[in-house]
C-alpha cells in the first residue's frame, strides 16, 4: 500500500520554475561548486525554506514523481524566547537586505550552513527519500553527497527503453552518466555522441530495408541531411532539433570540461526524450498491427457469413 505524504504542500512552488540551486542539486556531479550571489539568494532561500518541488524518476515507485522538500531550521536564542527553532530561510532573506553588494553570508549561523542536508520526499510515499549534502565555504556551495546516486536515479529509467535501445547504447549511456557524476565532462560527451550516431544508423537500416533511401545516398550525406532523409523513421524531437549533434561535436573538440559538465544534463535529457518518443512510436506501431490483424479477422468473418 502506498503511504500518503502528510505535509501540506500547497505553498510550494511549481516544479517547473527554474531554481538555480535546485538545478544545482539535481544536475551537477559531486564536488562541483556553485556561487551564492546577491541575484540568486532568493532561490537559495526558497530551497532552504522547503518551497521547492522536483519532478524526477523515483527508483522505488519506478516512475516519475514529484518530490517535496523540507524546510531547514537552526537553533537560535534570544532573551525573550530563550532557545528556539528559527527557519534558516529567514536568515538567508534578511542577509540580502543587509549586504546588498557583498558576500551575503558573512554572518550566517556557522554550523548550520557549513553542512546542509536537503531532504526530499516522494509524493506517493514519504518513505521514498532523495537526500543531498552540501558543504558551504564562504559564498560557494559544493555538493559533497547524494543518495540515491545519480546513477541509481538514472539507470532504472533506462530499462524502460530496452526495446528501442541496443545493449551497447544502454551500456554507453550508463558510462556517460557515470563519467558525468565523477566530474568528467568531455568523456561523457563522447559516449552521448556515439549513442546519437547509432540511433541515426539504426533508423537508416530500416529506411534502406523499406527502400525509402539508398545506402549510397545515406553514406555520403552530412548528419543534418541524414536526419532529414530519415524524417519518417526518427522521433519528432530529433527531426525538429538538428543542433544537438553540433553541440556534442563542439563539446568533444572545443568546449572545456566545465562547459561540458554544465551542458551534460540537457544533452542527456535530449537523448532520453528521443528514446521515450521512440518507445512510444514502437508501442503505437505494435498496437496498430494488432488492431489491424483483429479488424481483418472481423472483416473476413463478416464476409464469410
Ligand atoms: Zn516514490
């Protein structure tokens, strides 16, 4: 039985609004830093205040779920109340006013911001957790831990695409994600490009088999042209988006490690989107065949009688 999460989340923000710190938690590898600036302090306050929700694959539910977060408090003391729990969010927000131009974190309560744990709960069952540990030094935050790992979060999702993805693709996609999680940017791009190229080659095999294109024409064409030639055989987001190959190739030859790491989540997201659409195409085709077969049976039955 699924347990329902008990917290009232009505005040939480929409999951699609981009928060740079939430994005940092989800999409950077370990030991990558993010700078806290006056401009992004409000995002940090939202995250610390438990106002962020994330839409991510839950390895326990084996499906995409919304995860909610918890507000972080620290022990404060004043003459009137003695010791009391004060939301850290208030401190973050107030510092924006006090230090508009400088480092907003010079007077943070030391132990509560040096190491912070961000806890997220699955909306279907609050026993499904997603935890991130962040170390703060001055105005820099570094992700030093997360559980489940980037790999655990990504790999189960890949299983869903096994029917449209070759074993080799799955292996290399895992390798790309693993490299990214260990802070290796250019290497992770190499594997993404190999997977992308194989997707195109696989689609071409089908098109050649069905006589829509010839092997010779395909062989001498540029990637953009190949994608155009295969428009009936590739998922629609791939046909509408020819810049992927350019970015990934530039990454391998010209971009820095840091740039590749920064762009990796989007590039991986694109590959997953293609696989998802391809899996949908496969299911539609399967359903179409089965319905057609059934219709023919009915038709022949009717004609006979
Ligand atoms: Zn779950």
